[in-house]
C-alpha cells in the first residue's frame, strides 16, 4: 500500500497577523518614554490574557461566569507568596517563573471549584459561580494569614540572582516579560480553539443535546475547558502580582469579575480577537477615563447598554461587518455617512455629558462652587443657561443624527442587496 503525502499550503495571512502582533508587542515601548505608558502597556498585556481566558468560558463555551476573578485573584495571591518565599531564599525559583505558579494555582482552584460549577449549565452555572465568588471574597477578610487583611500582601520582585543584568526592577523589563507571556498565552489559547476539545466546546455551547447524542459527556467537556481557562487566568494573576508587587482582596471581588464580563462583551465574545479589544478598552477606562471624570462608571454603563441593544456582537462584529464591505469594494460608498453619523452622535453626546457632569458636580463637589469646567467651557451647574444650552445641543445632535441614520439605513440596505447579488453571481460562475 503506497503512502500518499499531502502538503497543506502555508497560511500567509495567519503568519503575517501573528508576526505583526509580536512586532507590536516588541516595538510599542520604543515609541513611548514615560513610565506611565509602560505601566499601561503592561496592564494591557495582563488584561488580554484574563479576558481571553474568560472568553474561553463565555464566547466559546456559552458559560456565563460571575466569578472569574476568583482564579485570577487566587493566582495573584499564590504568586505573591511565592515571590516572598524567593526573597527569603526558601524557594529556589526564578522570578520569571512566577506567572506559572499563578497559572498552576488557578488551575488547581479551577479543578476544585469547577467540579461543582460545571455540573450545571445556563443560569444555574452563573448563580453558582457568583456564590463561589462571594464566598472567596468573604474568606479574604476571615483568613488574614493568607490574604493579608485590608492591607493585602506585598513583595519585592527584585529578588534572587540577576540573569544577564535582568533584575525586573525597571518597568520596561517587567513589560517585556509580560509581553512574552502574553504572546505565548494568546497563541496557546488560539491553538486551543482549533483542537478537538475546543471544537467540541463550541458544539456544547450550540447544541448540548446533540453532543450527548453522539456520545460525549457535556459536563466533562465544560469541566476540562474550565480548568484550562483557570490556568490562563492564573497566569494573568501571577503577572499582575509581579507588576504591582502587592495583592489585595479587591482582585477576587465581584467588581473585577464584572469588569471581565463587561469588557469581553464590549470587545466581542463571538470573535477570538474581540476580548483583546475589550482588554485594551478596560485598561484605558480604568486608568485614563477615571482620571478625566468622576462619572466614568455611568458612561461605561450607558455604553454597555447601547452595545447590548444595537451591537450585541461587540466592537469586533462591527469591524467584521465593515471588512465584508471592504472585501466587495463597497466601504468607500459609506464613508460620508459614517462621518455624518459620528459628528452628529458626538454632538448629542457632548450635550448629554455636560448635563451629567453638572449633576455629578452638584452631588459630589458642591463645596467647590457652582461652576464646572467641561471640554474648555465653564458650566454653571445652578444656572438655567447652562442647562438649556446642553439641552439644545442634545436635541440638535439627536435630530441631525436621526436624519443621518435614516439615510444610512437606505444606503446600507442597497449595498447589502448588491453584495448578495454579487455572491450569487460568483456562485453561478
């Protein structure tokens, strides 16, 4: 019997994308010089791993978890304790391996808790994960020996012998370690989506009854995916401990789990690269947006609300829709409409944001006077002129936006019909 060898053609596009990803991770720090920018980039790498590990449950497995911070947080605590052991000389381990300690810790706790949570699916699974998350957070105040009480547990990453001058004292050295782990973890999680287990996890999400019918145990599939997600979540937590050198009970709280859910959804849970977008937005929101306004959580809530209503596929779905237009050469026909929608929407949002800032100023900073500076304009929170001005801007922007939206819908419908006709024509050929 002769052996037939088949050679699969090289996927140039995939190699190009991964090469660009590695190049961006390597070169971005060279374009910035401030320590704040390096810190933000480090946090983005950590958040990318965390959101992708969460999407392994939500997007790929259809498991809505409200307690994913348990595994990132407990991984952080185990990593910071390991760091202190390295500093004391009782643990012969290089500092660069600490994220793996966090990963193994996250996997261990996922083995323990996942056996309970994955026995049920749907709403029951979500409620169990929420209960376990609250349980772990409550224990953080009951076991100060491990969680460090209100002050948390701190460490010093400059420990052990330096390797080729690398001490992990400068933030840039920590960034490149995080970048390396980020690239490897993202590649590994993408590879998981191509494995039989990853494919079966998608099937469990879409049609668990049929999966049971063909002989697979859906609970076992969910359990294995839960363990893998816990491992990568722990790696993210270990990198966080190394980056900040302190871990508090906040890392296992419901707020952190909610942030993973919100920004993974905003980025696009149905696409692999969606959580990467969400992770970048999460860091920008927590680090930069919170510095500009006290009402940043309100803005986040409103953005989440509008995305659920009008773009449930997240930002990634919007990008893919426009890539489809570009592939058929139709995108250039809509750039004027996109510009008009953006300008009118921005006008309405400026008016609404002015009102929000005045309300927050009256409630939170009334002792500082009645005026608030917003986008270079001084608004009097107690004056009718400012309120009427903001209302006029909102109404004007909303009216113009509605006119632009109707015109856009007509153009969009026409273009979609043309694309469908082109698809049929190509299929006939």
